[in-house]
């Protein structure tokens, strides 16, 4: 049928008797029946015989977009360049040509196209506004990718001013300021207020921004409600293949992740899959990340029973594949992180869905039933901050005992470190450094003369901001030393040059912490209330170093100063870490995998007994509304002694104006003020 249509339409195109509207309709039919080849032939014939058509630019644009979809970037660039030449005022051609240039690696040319689009959009109408914000957002993304943070921030600020209903732009804006250590992070201006910025903050950014677990839960709920939404038709639902399991058969466990490669998660999980007892579980890995032919990924592939790439599949198709595979327990190892597939999970492709490892906090979704933690990360009294049922391992984080470490250990001189100084380090990303944390570090440097702080390198803007802040506080900026980024094996090899790792707060070290402890570098952490702030404490407990966990900012500073003045004590810690590496819980990956399988068995029993937990999302709209009004950079929430009373006061004020039904968290029946008689 497609070939007959094509033959007829080619003749009409040659005779100049095929309108642009008919051309577009025919192309869609051909793409559905014969693929793009027929559509390309028709486009080329039409263009050859209709060069004087007033809508030539639109046809060139459509042809270019079609070629973009097949990754024919050279062809797409040619058509879009011709479209721009024929009608420079047609903004979509500039925007898509910029996208093509970006994919070709010509970021400068891409930015010029988007700048041209912005310059042409002086008219005030809906289409112009949409095109302008798209162009500004595209420029910001590419500029940030090129470490040009200041101009990227300017682009985003302009975009948000034009249209404040852009959660994605606000998320990007906040994350960019965090990466630059540009404090205050949430800084309203005349056209954009605090509540607008706070309502747009992402789940990862809120975990970095404040140690307020209720606000984190509410933010994650809001993100899920707004950005994931309610799935369209096609919910999997019944799970016939999963439920038809004989008791003697292993549980089919699916791990869904974009990070099973040379990534922090890949490094942590590399050994897990091969240690699973195949009598207990059958291991499926659903990979949704970028193409990555790497040794780490090949190692993971060889250790699972089934490796299924799904990056090329839409959510409904991928969900159907998982359901058809009969997956009984699907483990979400992404959460709200890059390339995560939360919309796929909203289709409920397995009867049990688990949140583990990739995202440090509650998903606050209607379909994540369990979250895997441990006794330190989520003590029983903190379960109210999670929508999932909390289940626990001895230590929630797996580790790879076969991690590669370069044999070439550099000297302090080679790493640009002073030979005899006290070297504090923190190799967390700069986006995790809050003003409160950095001020504590500067206090430590001030009280330990001659000491230096060794940080992982970042952008020029971030380095400049940190050095300027230190100088304003009376600390010589040269006492901040930035370590250039290296391959993981080389990075691990230089850890022992440091004397003490200082953790960030409230989002502490995760993979970075276990790397430091594996290399024998003691760490000091400040555990708060939220998941991300307690991970490092969990790892220190599991490594046999609970005395390095602090519970107040004052204790953290005083302990760091005392250790900085006593290298003999630090050497003792180093020796204990190295001596206990083969016996401590932190690096006992077989123990973790065995306990993980017990959790899976318990989850399946819950399902069979009809006691599968139901996520609790009660009142999260009210918590989110109140949290968005708070200035978390004026008062550090970790210093609030009575956290529950702090929240209950705000809830009571809201309740007096607009009543709130009781929940199981902070607004319980006993917390609600009695009505006056």
C-alpha cells in the first residue's frame, strides 16, 4: 500500500500538484507503513520541483526534523540551514538547527542559533514567549555543559522571569547555583518570589539544601505529582506472569537502572549480582542508561542471568516487557536521578516495587512499596518521614571488594599538597557544599594553623566563589587546594595523601565515603535527620568507627580540630580501617546479598498474605505548602533542637486558617490544638 501511495505522490510532486498540507499527511502515512525511506524520496522530489513555493521553508524544516530522528545530522543540518536562509523569522528552524549543531559537537554554533532566535522574538504573544523560553533554556543547558556557569544562570533567570511556570527551568537554576556554591541558593528577586523557587526545586537539590525530612518527602511527592503524573491507558496491573510462581522456583528480581556502568552506582553494585544465590533468585537487569561499552558494564552483564537494554523503548513497551518477563520484585536503583524511568514505574510493571540505593530518600510515590535502609539511616522513630515501608540490611550500601586501585600512588608534592601540613579533604561534589558546612570548615582551618583543605575540582566559578568566601572570613585562599579529576583507579590511589575526610552536610558522602574508608582514610561526619545526611554515619558504624559520627555542628568542629592536632590518633584510625577491611560489615558483600534475599522473600510473603504495604501520602500537600515558605538558609534546620515542635507550630497556624486532618507524622490527633469551648 505504501509503495502505491508513494508512486502516486511522486508524480504529483513532479507536476507541482501536491500541496504542503498533503505532503505532510502523506509523509506521516509513509513513515508508518514503509519507514523513512519513502518519506525522504518524496521530500527530495517535492523540493526539486517546488523551489518557488512560499512554504518551502516549512517543508525544509519538516524534512530536517525527520532526518534528526534518524540521526542523519549532516542531512538535517543542510535542510535546516536552507530553511533558515529562506525564512530567517521562522524560529523553530533556529531552535532545531541549534540542537543539530549541539549533537555534532559544535556548541558555539548551537548557541549562536538560539541567540538569533531570542533576538528575533520581540513580539509579545504565546508562541513567541514559548519559543524564547525554549531557546534560553537550550542555551543554558549547553553553556552549563561547557562549564560556563555564569552565562548559563543568566539565561535561566531570563527564562524564569518570562514564564514562572517552568519547574524544569527552576530545577536547573537551583542546581546550577548549588554547583557554583553561589549562596544564598534560593534568592528571590522582584519578579520571582521564594515560594515559586522552592516549589520548583528538585528532589536531589532539596536533599542538598536542607536537612528537613518532612520537606524532602513533600518535595518528592510534589515532583511525582507534577512531573510524573497519572499514567495514561496501558497500566499493566494484573501481573499474571509474576503471580504464577511455584514455591520451588527462584524469585524473579529485576534491577532497573541507568547506572550499571562506570558510575558511582555501578562501582557499588558490581559484585552484588554474581553473589546472588540462583536457587533463591533469578537476576534480571533492565538497563535504561546511555550506550556504554565499558569494562565495568561488561563485568555486570556477565554476572546477571538476563541483561535487557530498554533505553530505546517507550515506557509502555518497557513496562510490558518487564511484566511479560514475570518480574515479581522490581528494584528501582535510580529514583529521581538522571535517566531514571519513574513514568515507567507508574505503570506498575511488577506487583512489588522497591526503592534502593540510587536515590537517598523516599520516593513519595503511590507505587513504591518498600525502601531499603538500615538501623542507622532510618531508626524506627524516623519511619514517619517515608511513604514506603522501611526494611533494613545490616548496612544498606553494597561495596565492590574487587575495585581497581592504581599501583601508582602520587606523592604530596605531585598532588600540590604541603608535605608536613594537616590535610583535610572532602571529595564530594561542590554542589553538596552548603554555606553552613563551608563555614564550619573555615573555622576548623582557623583553629588548626597551617592546615589545608583538599577539595575535588569543579568549575572556575565554584573555585572562585569558595576562595573569595574563605578570604572574606580571614582564611588565605591558597589553603584551599583543588584536586584535578582523574580516572577512578587513579583517584582512589591518591586518597591516602589525606589525613582526615570531612563530610558534607546535609547531603553526605555515599560511594565517596566507602572509597575513602577502603583506602584507610578516616572520616568525620555530622548525622542529621534525613536519609542523605545519615549515610556516612551508617558506613562508619559498619566499618567499626562509630566514634567518628557527630550529632551536632559544635561536636563536628571540635572533633575535627582535636584530630587535626593529633596525627597519632589519626594514624591509629588508619591502621584500624586497613586491618578490619576484610572482616567489617561494610565490606562484607556476601552478607549483604544474603540479607537482601531474605528481604525479597519477606516482601513476596507480604504479597501472598495480602499485606503488601500501601504508600502513605497523607497531608503532603500541606507540608509542601508550608515548607516552601521557609528560609532554610537563614536558620540551619540541624540546629533546631525540637524539630517536631518547630513543624507543629507552623501546622497549627495553617490549621487555624484552613483545617488539616490528622496524619501519622507530625500532625497527629494529640498535636492538634483543642477547639475553644
